[in-house]
C-alpha cells in the first residue's frame, strides 16, 4: 500500500478546500500537453472528475463483492479542487497564468500479482489539470495550453474535455528540446509504418546523435517513438523523455511539491508557444521521420490503391472459415465469372475527385461541425460498370473506409447468415492505401502518417534504382520454351538475369527457384565474398499493334508475327503492377539468413540440385543454372552457412521490373515534392519506399532493376 503522510490525512479532513491542495500531494514532472482551444468550465471539470471517481468506485465495489468487511473498514480519502486561480509566473519574458483543477482519491484494487485474492491494495489516484495562459511582454496575442497529469486514473479528456483542446503538431512539440549540435538523443524507440504486410515493426536504439544526417532507420518511413534527450542547461545537462505522438514529456523521477510542478509545466508551455509555427524540426536527423497525422479530415485525398494480394488473402481466409463462395452483385458484368475477375477490375489506381461531400452526397459545408467526409473516384471507375458506379472513400478523423459498388458482390447468398460484402472484408483487413495532399500523407494498414521531407524521401528512394539496358528488349518473363530446351528464350527477363553481370556475376552460383511457392525467382551466391542476392522478377507483356488489330478484328495472328513488342516501347508507371513482386520480396525477407540446419532448407536444396524448372513445356532447364566459381554442388550449402555466420556478409534483395524506365521513374518522382506527380506515381512512391525500408529494417540492401 502506498504510504500516506500526515499532511495527506489532514488535507483529507477538508475535502472541498482548495487552499491546502499543494500540501497534500507530491507529483513528478511528467504529463501531457495540449493546445487549449477554449477555457474549461467548472461544470465540465466537475463532470469529468465525477466520471473518474465512478470508475475508481467500481474497482472498490468489485473487491467488496469478495470481501465486504474489508471494504467497509476502508477509510476513503478524497481531495478535489476545481479551477482555482494560482499566482501568475514570469518565465523568459512571458507572464503565465495558471488555473488549477485537481483530484486525489483513494480506492481499493486487487493486487496485480494475485488478482483473485481476498486482500486488496489501497492506492491513491491523482489527476491534475492546469490551464496555462501565456501573455508575452509587449504583445497582444495570448496562447493557452492544457497540462494533464494522471496516475492510476482514467484520462480526463475521455470524460468530456477532449473537445476543448487539440494536439500539438509533432515539429512544434519536439523543437523546444532540440538544440542543433548540442542536444543528444540518448535513447529512441522506433517503429515502421506499414504499406505492405510483413515489415518489421519496432526497435530501440541508444546514443544516436541528433546532428547525424544519415541512418538506415531515420528515414521518412520510420516513426520516432519515445526519445530520451540530453539538453544542455547551465553548466550541466537536463534529460527529458519526449513522446511527441502521445503529447507526453517527463523530466526525472523525483516527486516535487505542486508549485514546482506547475512552474515546470509553465516552462514547457512557453517552449511550445515559441515553436508553435514550426513545420519541421531543425534537427536534420529527426526531420526525416514520419509523423502520425492528428486529423485526417483536413487532408485532401488524391488516389486509392487496393492491395490485391492482401485483399485476396482476406477473402480466401473468410471463405475457408465460413465455407461460403463469392456471389456477384446486381449489375455485375457477364465477364466476372470468379472473384479473381473482380480483383482484376479493382487493380488499377483509383483517382479521387477532390470535391468533399457529406453523407447525402451534397458538397460539404465546412463551416458546420462534421465527423466524416466522402469523396468519389473519377469516372470511368471500374471496367465493366457504369460511370455512376464509382468507388467512394469515406474519411474520418484518423481512419478511412472504402465503399465499393454493390456489383462487386458478397461472400455467400442472401439467405446465408454469415453473408458478408467484399467491401466489408476490404475495410476490416485494411487492404488498401489512400494518398493525401500530393503524396505527403498516406493512410495504410497501421493508420495515417505523413512525410515532412518529400524531396529527401524521393532522393533516398531513387538511390536504390539500377538500370540494365538489356531489360528494355524483354518481351516476357520466361518466354516460350520447347520440350528439350536447356535455357530460357533470349527475349525473356530470365535470360537477361542469367547473362547480364549487373544482375548476376558470371563467377557467382545461380539458382532458379521459380515456382508457385517460390522463395525468389533467382538466388545468386557470390563465389568469393559472403554475398547473397535474392531476385524477384515481374514482366507485363506489351501487345504489338498487329496483335491489337487481330484481337479487334477477331482474326488469327500469322505465325511469323510477334504478338508482343519489347517493353521499352511502352514504359509503365503503374503502381498496381508492382504490388505482386514487392509483396513477394517482403514476404520472403524472413528467409534472408537461411542456414542449412533450418528444417525447410533440405527439401528446397534437393529440388535445386536435382530438378528442372516447372514449365508447361516440360523443358530441361535445370534449377541450378551454374556453379560459377564454386567447384562442386556441396559448396552451395557452404556459401549459405558462411554468409549466415559472417557479420560482414552482404544480403541484397532485388526486384527486377523491365517494364519501368529508370530515367522516367526518377523524373516522375522528382515531381512529387512540387506537387505535380500523377496519382499512380504517388502510389508507386509509397509502395517502393515500403519495400526499401522493409529491407533496411532487416539489414538487407534493397535494389530495383529497370531498363535504361
């Protein structure tokens, strides 16, 4: 049980007296800070405290059900103060007025180590609300902040006070603690924002210099969590634990008198006021981090992309659990025979009309309160449907939902109790991405996040691009193979991978793992250095003009006329065409540091050594394409193990996408910072950056190979 000193007992005898509140509690310099939009009122504060006390009483009552005698013997202590004016403070030329509301309440709860025991802990819950008004000397404007501290109690903002305040933007929250070339990050937690499934989520680092400009972690796809900052102060250093996305600051662990805590909170409020106009932190390191978006309603969407792979997995999982099959909706095209046909129709990037609509479809009146905004995709929306059957995006404060036309259908018929629409499955799985504000904001499976430095972000992404001229002459992924063929067709992507040293060095061992359950299309093992490259390829065929005319006229193409042309004749900027190959690469990152002792290695190794590639033509293309500088097949296993135990080993993960031109993609990405990029390019940017940072998180070097 927490020790209660004499002053607390004496104060409890006068529960409604605010004059002795400073004598009865000691609190840490810790809490949350918000911009106070309008002053709190006594009824609102009293109502919030009533709600908090009711929750505490419920804990005591729960224990009383097991031990009524002990509950009756419990002497309840209570101190409440509502909106007491405190003496003004002078801090760095700013007059700070403080209005105090405080609640201290004892309650009973079961011991955490023995929740079902007949004994209870007598604990004290504390809630402190300090309204801080700032009057800079010689200026007319007034800033207001709310300081909140709570211990063992509900958040008072959840009891009717949240509408009085807003969160401080991340740059403004961090900037008061950052002094370039002086402040030091001693500890930082980080987590990835996800744009594809399978990314590593979280890690903690120690002793990172704020002035550092490069880091495999401090990039626009990583979210800065709690930071321990050492800030120069006088002749020494003050340390702060800063959590910008929780609006929380903590300094030390000592408990101080209330007056000192209010003074500390006033200092923090003055700092926030001075940095309130900051749009980016002055720290080159911290400015690279992503930031969660406080209010998505204020952002304008530009495009939506449904993640086909994740959506298909969610549908398959629901079908497996319920045994239900897909049923087309009213107005579905005759060409939609299976759910895969629906997924194909939903595969392209949907461009969103910037006109904000209310729930009735009328233009939104932003002068009135609103909790949701609707946007329609531009027509034509979905191939095979009427132009009025648009995809709609519903945007809430921090989340999004997609409304699909009824024609896409349901899992199950009208009489099935577990019938569920594809749109509901899509939203529950969050298998989509929505881009806002010209690429600066992304809504994905983990929420809404923004990038403060798009110029830097696009430059970092472009650094992983590589060009191979021969990829521009590719017609297909594997080409046509004959029954007795021992190599892939010259105009295929696989042939280019095997023959171009930029993709696979001639002295390297090369394995083709292409199959329906592949780990990669190719695995390259350097015969000299501890280096392994995992390659994933994807080619979209480009139809020749002759093939297009033949299809239009419903005639047969002559045998001597090619149905396809080299991909360089029609370079792509599609984001949806990258989804499969990026998803495959990220999914297999877990196998990156594979060793021969791993259970799944043996079977796969035997396949590589003894079988041919699985092709319709029953060709004789061996999976082990070459040994390179290795002397025997057994050396393949040795190269995997040597890399796994070598701290200097280099692991590379490459996606090979011949349909894309390095020059064109770089040129289009450069338009993002200026706000001139196409919606599909914005989706491609977030998709490829998700691939890049997923690789960096597991210590792999990401590469993207395109044609020149």
